[in-house]
C-alpha cells in the first residue's frame, strides 16, 4: 500500500462555475442583491471545464486520498444541502462521503489544497501546499493534472 497523499479540492470557482451563474442571476434578476443566497443557486452551478474528468483521474490514482473541501455560504442554509447534492450529481455518491464543509480550511489536514483563494477561509493556515486554481501557474484543470502527473510519480 503506497503512502497516500491527501488532496483537497475546493468547490466554488474551482470545481463549480460560480461566476457564470452569478452573472446570469445579476442580469436576469437585477433586484436580487445576493444571488448565492437564492435557493437553487449552488445546486444549479455548472462544473468548470475539465473539472469532473480531472477529479475522477485524481480519484483513480492509487497514492491519492481525495476530498472536497468547501466553506459554506452560512447565510444561505440551503447551500449545505445543495453542495452535497451537486457532488453526488456530478461526482457520484462515493465523492459525497468525501465532502468536507468547513468554514476554516486551515483546520483540515492534508498535503495539497486546490483552491482559487489562498486566504480568507483559513487557507492561509493550511499546512500543506496550495495550488491556486485560476492563477497563471494553474489556470485550469489540465495544468492541475499535469502537475500531479509529475508530482505523484516521484
Ligand atoms: Mg473557491
């Protein structure tokens, strides 16, 4: 049994395309101040390009223990349920068992965190390495896969 690397993946702006839905709500319902507080917002997000494929690829690596690590939208109580429903819909029920909803990501142990933010929800205290999704180094899921292809075969 190889030593497994614990990898956490963020949801909003990383697995889930938050921005496109947010802009659509703003355009279609300008009177809604906080689209992400509307029931159905989180379950209705589309996956980011290649997110599902690369998540599944990572999940199939023998030396990876993969989790989803997301902060809740606390003022939208349905976000907790909708995030869970989204995970099952796009990644399957096994992934739902790996869903961690945590407002302070720095309290979670792990080797890697793939997240579009490097601070704000405890990321700054995460003890492993952060791959900032959407940065020039890791602009998309293909670049994340490339990184792990090299990293996991060392
Ligand atoms: Mg995010």
